[in-house]
C-alpha cells in the first residue's frame, strides 16, 4: 500500500487532538511536516510559514489545513497552485465565495480538494441515513449546546468576524442534517444573539423547512454548562429517530441505543475515517466539496434577526486583559 | 414565431414598471394572467392566489415571480411541481438554500428556471466584460448609493429579515461585478449598519479580494440624496474602466462615454433582454441559475461586523404609524 506524505498547517487544538493521532494511526498517510509559528510536533519537520514548506518540500503531495477559517484561503490557494492536494478542516473557509474559488481551481488543476465534515463520519450517521430513507419527515429538533469555555478555551478567532461563534459547532449538526435527511431543507427564519463585545453569535435559534412542510427547529447555545448536548431528534411518519452525542449513537422510538458512545467527541473514528476518505479521493483524483452545511449557516446570518446578549469574556483569556 | 403565454405573480412596482411593459413589447411572450391580491393589470385575467391560477390555467406554461423574496419559494416550488417554467426576479429568494432546492427540482423535471439579474443586461455590461478580458485587475471601487425613499417607497419587505436592505440594490452591482471580472473574488470583510428599528442594513462597506491581490471596495448607501450613484470603477494594468448609471454607460481613462444613458434606470433594454433570454432558455429547455451575486451578499452578512445606525422610518409609511 502506498503511504502518502502529508503536512499539517496550523498545529492548534484540533490538530493535536484529532489530526495528528488520526494520521499516526493511518496506514495511508505519514505526517511529514508541519507549519506553525508556535511549535510543531515532536520529531516532525516544522516550518514557520507555508511558503517555506512549499519551497523546501516539493516531495509532500498533500496538505491538511487546520488553521482558523479566516486565514485559510491564501494558504489553500498557494498549496493548490503549487500542485498539492488539500484537505480543509471545517468550516472550509470564512466565506462561501472563497471556497467556490478553491474548488474551481482544484478542478481545473486536476487536484483533490476535500472540504471535510468530521461529524458526518460519526458512528451512527450512516445508520440514521438508512433509517430515514423513504420515510416522511415531519419535524427535526436539533439541540446543539455546549460550554464554549470548556470546548474552545482561548480560541479568540471564534469570536472574530468569520469565526461563526456558536455556528462553529452547529455547522456539525447541519453537516449531519444535510447528510441524513432524504429531502432538502432551507432556512426560513433565525434569531442570533450576539454578545455586545463579540462579532459572532453566542446562541441562536434557526428554523428551516422542506418542500412538503417538513420543519427543522435548531436551538444552539454556547453557554450550556455540564455535559454537552449534541442531539437531533427526527420525527417521521414511521418512528422517531434520536441521533445523540454528535452522531455517535442512535435509537428509535426510545428503544435500545445503537452505535458507539464515546468519552471524548469524535476521537474514536471520525478523523481516521476522514483520512481514509482523503486517501480514496486522492486515488480517484477527485474533489469532495459539499457546501450545504455552510450555506445553511450563511442563510441564517443573512435572514437572521440580531439580538444583543451580555458581553462574553473567555476565562482562558481573562488574565490577558 | 411561437408566442408563449406567461403569468406574473406579484403585481407591485417592479412588475408594473418593468415586467409588464417588457412582456407587452416582446414578440416572444404574451401576458396571459396575473396573481395579485391588490389588483392586477387592466384587461388581464387576475387570480387571488397562485393555486387558483395553477388550477384554472393549465395552458399557461411560464410564470414570472415578481413578489418579495421572502414569499417566493413556496410559489416557485408549486409552479415547478405543476410543470411550469419559472423566471425569478432578483434576488431569487430569501435564502441560498431555497434556490438550490428550486434549481435541483427544475433540473430533475426538465423545466426552465431562470434566476434573473437585470443589471447584467444593461447596455454597456458586455462591452465592459470584453474590455476587462485579459487585463490584470488591480482595484474595483463600487459606489452604489441611492435614496431608498425615492426608489423603494412603501416597500416594507426590504426592511424585514430576508429583504436585504441596501443589498437589494447592491446585489445589482455584484451581479455586474461577477459578470465582467475575469477573476473570481471573495468577501474578506464587511461592515453593515443596521437601523435600530430594522432587520436589514441601510448602509454597508464590503471588501473583497481576488487570487492575485485584486481588491474590491464597495460603498453602499441607502440614504444618498439627489441623483443616484450606481458606478463601478475598475483599475487595470492597462487603463481604468468606469461603468456608470448601473451599467448603462462606460468610459475608459476618462474618455468619451459609450453606451446608452437612460432617464429611468433599466427601462430601456434590461427587462426586454431578460425576457429574450427567457425565451432562449425555454427553447433549449435549460436552466440559468448563477448564484454568485447572492453568495457575495450572504458572505457579507456572515463575515460582516454589525454597527447600529439611527432608526429609519419610510416617509411613505409614516402616516400609517
């Protein structure tokens, strides 16, 4: 089996928690280099800039971008122009227009671009999709609630324009929703609560509809204390599906749980599956860029009414002020 | 030559000012019916609801939607499901997701769906595109400034979520921009000024970038008094193009003006050209749904910083309060 050298750009929380272990466990990839100004991975070649990596290591054919979405575009474009295949952590960029540009470039150059949605690779998503196929959807209730102080400590970019705020986790819910539903849905209304000192929302409610009166009600909250709630409940004409723990486990009509519960979200399986998919795309030299989750987020921002919320100060950064 | 019967849904300002005269002047279409709760067009069959029209007039193969974008989707979907071809006034809907849904349905049914951008049919847009082809773009300055009290009197929907506010006219600028530029651009930053009593912005600044450092700076203002300013100036490596009066006239390096100036915007040519294009699409049984202008708007809402602006009261509605 061929092992492909891959470089990681942006060695932050998601890279250390997920990408590096997934690559180390993969038979398809080897971590050949990193780009980070604040330190790389022990024993792996680190570069201060992407330009330095591209110049020094023409032998590395694939680059995985784990840096914040606001600074993703220039690097991804440079990598594609240098003939490298690209994987993008979610969300794939700060704007839809920039990702359309990257996708067109990758297609034109015959390179692989993968816009990843790790939650689609959670253990029970495929089973949920199979259950819903052919059923009539009535109502989907999404609760996506977590404590940002626990799950995103010190991540200032999430509060800056383009960082999406509570939609950074909620886009995971939307990535599952668009994968499992047998019908398209579109945003009809939203209310977004912006802390008065932040550029992105800390909570939101989003309403969507399908072509046959299907309804989706999403409640998103970044100040939810205790155990996170990453759940969607789908009422159909033939049973109610509960997909819980971010897609890891499911049950029907309150019956026995299927799937694999986890202790830390996504650690068991999602990212290894993403890299296995990346290997398939590389072998086929094709792209996978499904922007539907990001379109729903953009629609919520466009349609959403804005409401002020109290100022938010990240405890992990409070000492800096 | 075949004349196609067309019905108009929503007999408001844009229908009376543009669609009805364009259809009357067209050799391709005949206005066969309207749907309006507040009165139709003299001598033309009027229905109170779209459902009534669809049931009573199976002989009308094409429907042109001129109603506000927030209520567009259900009707357009019903029309397509009833096997009718559909033209959508700009913006084509209140959300990107709903237009994607309509486009997929039209494709699946082999029907024509045209998401129109009337400003692309302005007299000098094609010449501007030809001028810019092969040139290196440096900077585009867009000034899109008009008095909403003059151009949108009493149009409450424009201030309601999904109505886009100042982006309702500015999407015309973006439709021209995406048509004439030889490179893609993406939104990098925006500032949106929301009147404290409105759900949509009354002014905005939007910055965009291209892959080679091309820059776009757009200044949008809905409180601009006097003559409207609908202008984009494109600085290139070989001359500066000024496209003015919403695309009607152009000049290069301050030289002589080309194109046809108008007294009332768009009245001479844009809508007749839209309907001529609709006829071509019907003959070819194809769709034309280019959502790039709307993606740029959605990106500006998603990325944009929000700033409060003074309350705005439409003088045409002030008597109602």
